[in-house]
């Protein structure tokens, strides 16, 4: 909606005391929704050529966090092929970098939902990022499928 407002040369006013409310669905439902949303939102992101502002989902921090998840997964699978590498320190370093990038979210989640949500988020971030990566791959697959059918 913010993108549409900007395209109409209107001002998107953020009210200081605005509140957000919603409900928490189970992780698997959220995972599926993120895959679908990412595959549908990617064309808009490519058209805009910039990330959303803080407080939304398609931020530069979310991109970097997802990229780190991709790097950690790639290193893990690479290590399965070449078993004599010691990549654990690199994966751990990437994880701590990712937690630094996600620090504002972790603080928000802890304030809103408590320590339980903080602990869940330490690994849940990886799941969300995996859904984003799968959604991006779905977008690429859909584009390739359309190109090959022409």
C-alpha cells in the first residue's frame, strides 16, 4: 500500500502512536504464506529497485539475513561433500552476524511476547528466511516456465 501511495505522489504519514495488532498463526501456515507472498512480491521489489522501510517485511536487513541463511546452508551442504573442512567457525560467525542484523526484531519480539519468543526466534529466523528463499526460487521458476512456454 505504501508503494501505491508513493506512486500517486501522495505522502505516507506515519503516526507516532499508531498500533499494530494481529494474530499469530502456526509456524507451518506462516511458512507457506511467506513462500507465496515472496513469490508474488518479488516483481514489485524488482520494479521499485529499493527495499521497504523499517517496520515492513521486505527490508534490506531481511535481505541480508536471508542471504546469510543461504550462505550457511550452502556451507553446510558443501561440508557434506568435502568432509575434511572445518567450517563450523565460519557458520557460527555468520550466525552471530545474522543475530546482529536481526537484533531490532529480537528486541521487539521479546518485548511483545517474552523470553519464549526470543528463544524460538533464534532458530525461527532461519525458518522464515528459508521460506523467503523458497518464495524467491518459486518466482524464478514461474518466470522460467513462462519463458519456455513462449
